[in-house]
């Protein structure tokens, strides 16, 4: 099942699902709005529920490119061009840290994507929610109007030192956001 965005200004809203039932998982809801306008992709994540149970990294003063963000609470998305094994992984921490990786194929030749030296995004905290909005200039990595498959996911670290894994779908025996079968949105 592929979720397509039919018109240039149209967006789609969907909910992420946890990988497996976690004992005493807080009643969290994670929604993502995805849109493509011209050669920009925009994503808006919203997490609702008992935010106090999530280990949210402390904000940094300067937004830094940082590795291994998936080991803490991190919002992620994956972009792949149709018919090519190459894809990109974008990691966004509520702290303000970020990274973009390019892969030549499934988990192959991971490299930081040099086309980006910064990635501005906005984080808003609320009592029972937080949101993160990002807009990515696609022309830095692909030709205009190139169709894309998109996977959307999140790693949510609970305060009790438990990692939970969220995505549109979980096609494997373990959480693996790199599997192309989970890239369900089409831009």
C-alpha cells in the first residue's frame, strides 16, 4: 500500500505504530504530516500523550550535526528514488541536533550527506505534546520532480531506559526502518 500525494500543495497525515506491544507503554500518539511543494519536502511530527514519560534530550544552543541520534529520542525519515537502491536517512533530535546520511543500497556505504551543512527545523514543547517541523530542499540531492518513496519513523526513549520503535509499518521480525517495504509514502 503506497500513500501518494496527488497534488503539489496537498499533504497527507498518518499515524506511526509501535513495533511491538511494550508492557506499560504510555498512551502516546505520533502523527506526521507530509507534503511536497515544488522541490521541497516538509514534515511535521506531533507527539501527544504523557510527554513526561519520554526522555527528551536537552536543547542545544547551536544546532549541530551529530551521529547516532537514533540511540535516543529521534524523529527520522527516509527518502528513496524510484528504481534506485540509493536512499537517504534524515535524523532530527528534539534537542536541535540533526544528521543526514546517504546509502548506496540497503545499509551499504553509509556516509554523511555533504550537500547539507545545516538543517533548520522548529521544535515546540507543550504540556502534553511536542512538535517538530522541518522543510528539506530536495534539489540538493535529486533532480526536480523526481518521484520519491518515503519512510517515516521515530525512536522514542522512555524515562525507564526503554527504547520504543515507531513507523508506518514494521515488515520484519525486528525494527528496521531501512527496509524499503516500509517506505509507504510517495512524493
